[in-house]
C-alpha cells in the first residue's frame, strides 16, 4: 500500500498520467496487460511460484501485492511458519470453524451455502488472505476416503449446485475461491501415486460436473490441481484436464494453482496449463542440490528459466501464466473497492450454528425417542468419547485453531442444565486407558430417563483424515458393543454419529434413534443439543448413500485394482518400499464406471442402511402427485413439474423435495434415475407450499463418448419426486420428441 501510494504520488508530481494498471476506471484485462508489459522476465517467473509455504511474490517494483493463500475449506487456518509446516504461534488467529462441507451438502439449502461463503470470505479478508483454498468438490466414491468430510457428497448435481453460492459469496468480499482438488482425487491412500483410469462417460457425468459448475456458474477465480495422476500424467500438469477441458471446453480464465508439492516436471508444468506452483518439497532455507535458494529450485523457478533459455520452451507460455496470476491479484488485492472483513465474531458463530442445525440428519426415530424435551427428563446419561472431544483439531490441512468450540457435552449441559446430565466415556481411543465395564454402563443407562451416545470417527489418522484412508468401514474402539449394550438397557437411546463418512451400523435394528452429526464447527454442541431437544426440527438429508456393508459400494466390487489400486507389476501396494518412478505408479481403475452411490445400489437393487437424500423430521409432510405442464417437449423446450407439500404434523419444519429423472429406454446403459432438482421449503404447522422444477433437455442428457458431446435421445422419460432417492412420492412421464 505504501509503495502503491508512492508510485501514485510520484506519477502525479511528475505530471505523468496514472499508469493504466493502477487506474480503477480501466477493465481488469487492460490493467493486467499493462502490468504484464511493464514486467521483466524475471518478475514474471517470480510471480508463478511460491516464496513461502503459503505465499507467492507480487511485483514489489510496481506495487503489486503478494498472493496469500489459506486453507480452507471450513475456516481460516492458523498462521504457519514461513518455511515449515508448523504453527507460527500467533495469538490473533483464533477463527470461527464452520461445519464440514458434508454437513453443508446435507443441508441441501443454497442459502446455507451463501451465508457460509460470506462469513468465511469475511474471515479470510480480515486475515489478509486473498485465496481461500476451498471448497473441495471431489465426489464421494468410497466411504473409506479419509477426506470425504471436506467434500459435498456423491452426487455431481448436488455438489455443483451447493458449491456455487459459497464461491460467489467468498469472492464478493474480494477473496478468490480455489476449488479443489481437480480432479479424480477420490482417495487419500497413496494419493500422489495413483494413476486413475476411467471412461469418458464417468469422467464427464460423475467427476467433472461439480468443477464445471463451480467454474462456469460460480465463476471461481482459481482452481487447485490434485496430487494423483489421470491417464499417466499428474493432474497439476495434466494436458487433458487443464488445457483441453478446463481452458478449452469450459473457458476458465482464472489461475491454476498446484496442490502443495504436486508439481513433478518443469516441461509439463510449462506446457500443460499450471500457473502457480506451491509447496514443492523444500524447507525454504537450505540450498537445493543445484545450489539454489530452495524456492528458486521450484520447477517453475530457475529450472523453468533455464529451460526457456535452452530454447526448448516457449516464453509466451510464461506470459500466459503471469497473466493468469495477475488477473487473480487484480480481482482481489488490487481491487481498492473490495469490502473489509471481520473475524471470529458472534455473527459468524451464529452463521456456523445455523448451518450446523440445517445439516444434521435424523436417520431413524422409532417411538418418537427424539426429541428429548427438557421437561420430559430428569436425568440423561451421555456416553461416548466424542461427546467431550474437539473436532476442529486434526484431519490434516483443514484443521483449525478456534476461538471457541462448544463440545456436545457442553451444549447438552447448557441446554438441559448441568444437574440433568451424567457422563460416562464408554469407549476410548487410548489403548492404555481403563474404563468402566459394559455392565456398569448398562446399569447407569437403565436408571436414566434417556441415553445419548455420541461416537463415530475423530479426524485422527485413519479416522477421517487427510493423507490416510480409513482402514475399516466399522466404528473404531469397540463402539458397536457399547451402542448395543445401551440400546438393550434403555429403549430411549439416541445414537449420534460424528463423522464425515458413512459407517457400518450392525446395531441398526436395535437403536431406536440415530442421528448423523457431522463435524459441526464452533457451535457443534449447541446445534446438536438444540436438535436433540426439539428446539430445532432437523431437516438435513444425506448427501451420500449410507451402505450396510462396504461391498454394497460399487468401488469395492472389482478387487484391488478398483480400490485401492495395484502396483504396475500387479502387486498389492501395501508396505512396499518404492524406489523408481515407474514402480511408484499405482494403477487404479474406476470399474464401477458411472455407477457411484445411489446409481450403483439402484442398478443392483441393493438396500442401503439409509438411502441418498434420506433424512427425517419431527413433523410429517404430505406431497400431492406431481403434475407436468406438458406431456412432451422438443430440444430447446421446457417442462415444469409442480406439486404441493404440506406440513401435516404438529411442529414447524423444513422439507427437501427432490426431483430425479430416468430415461425409460436408451441406447446406452443409464442409471435408474439421477438427481436433477431440489428445493428446501419451510412450512409452519398445517401450511402448504407449491414447489416447481423446470426441466430442460440438458437434464436428460448422457455423455456420448463417440460424439464427445452431451446427447438427449428421443423417447419417454420418468420424473420421480421424492423425499429421498428411495422414498418416491409420485412419478410422471413425458416424451422428448
Ligand atoms: C492439501 C490441500 C491443501 C494444501 C495446503 C495439501 O496437502 O491437499 O487441500 O489446501 O495442502 O495446505
């Protein structure tokens, strides 16, 4: 800012006109071009690679500021050291934690996505970050993926739609969203080595649409390449993904940022569409093998300069990268009109709580075990380590240092009163810790008016954590036995699972009430207590299929080649010391193809524990049969599907009405049906509302590999209106002529 002021005042004393790149009245493109032509080659090289763990240089001579990134995607990460992956121990970086993105997806509420993005953007802005590393848009392919909690579920339509308001609101504050991890980063196990092979249909129909929506509708200003390979090439410099599809087919004009340490080749980075290199392995202080300062040894630093000087590379491509990075800077820090931010405020905590309350999913509720009204109980037994555990810590790069995190036990005590809540840990992750016997738990449970079990996963390695997949689908630490014992001892037992993934539920029939409680952020305990007590009526719906067993998931049906992948020599990769790059490669084939999640279970008539889109309420909703505005349409035409939903219970509530479409007859194999619309409506007792969905030919298309285009075939289509993918309330048919 001081430099900029000096440049401007110098310009005015010398009578020189304000340079175009500093002139707000000019378009960003004009300003970027002007800045670019003033820059030396070295300055261009400087702005396309990092200078610290989370920043890259600007152009100090011209007063163009640095880029500062922050994780992402659930809050603004604590400051880390310049050169090391360690906390910098600042005291002014205690942030608000927002619910994990699975919870946001489970709200099925675009407004929640918007308030999330706005508040998060304001926190980033206050902390002087101009790139927010999120949202994560990878598709939930297997419940073993350790990072599913950072993503928006298994359905490309839902993930895409739910990403847009978040991105737009973050960017309104003048902070770039950086959607990640593009693409096919659907597991953490050996994430740097897996080489994904899949059909073009699966790529275009399942794994790319959310990114496309984020780029074309959300207008994300940056995107992060993923660690894995696709078709033999690392995704941070993958020609097909970055040059052909992202820029060529989608017209992306933002900056492509590498994942931290995801760049492996100067030549490919130059030619295949990467703009900004971060995190390549270095401590930043010592000299590299080449005798260079470590950041100079980055692929897009001195090695790139040398490569261009040798005549092998095209210098125009360096201009292109610098242009994209400048555009990122001009859209953010160089925008003098962008609003100010705010940080860790009560307002942001309230936003966080609202989203949490909207995303919690009531999976099962027999005999109206829930809500547990405060006036109906004198003593509640709370059991489970997760009731008294900080969930914003751990999980990898999304970990947060929070101003506050209300744990479930704190939330329950605050709502019901300390005297009504007794707590027993019940199980522990610590092998050396000795607890009560199961018998003692049962005795205490039998004497309580109600029991609330709070368990699940905990963001430790292998328990929903970056760089490690889960090793098992089941709950860890012997929780199943504890749940069974509690349910046996007290019929008024509610089981709350804290996780970002489905887990095995062998006690499904025995547990009368089950709640999916996600990782809920700063207000976790308050939101949970309000839902359990009935102050808030739950309205979340599952953004993924809750399988009964792992084999019910498509990805776990074709042996190791399909998950977790096999070494190129066909061996299982576990515990191998990998020496050369060729051996390092792990082949991973998405043999389940387009049949991910509900698309798979519906094809094979598998009954999951809970279906995609499922979620109960404390009230009931009645749907009128769907009616269509016309019985046929032509390409280019539209049909409106409408119905009324009525709250027929005795408490106000919100319902997510879902629209799916199936192609009755097709020349290619297609899913039974696919999500093509959803609306969340709030209804008072006895109130009804009309819900309308517009259907166009785009909603009927599949990706035709031979034509490399989207195709809608003439014929009959079925519209399904449901309260979940498995709870279809009515159907109607129409023709595409
Ligand atoms: C993660 C990214 C993250 C980056 C910076 C990487 O390991 O994959 O999601 O944004 O680190 O922390």
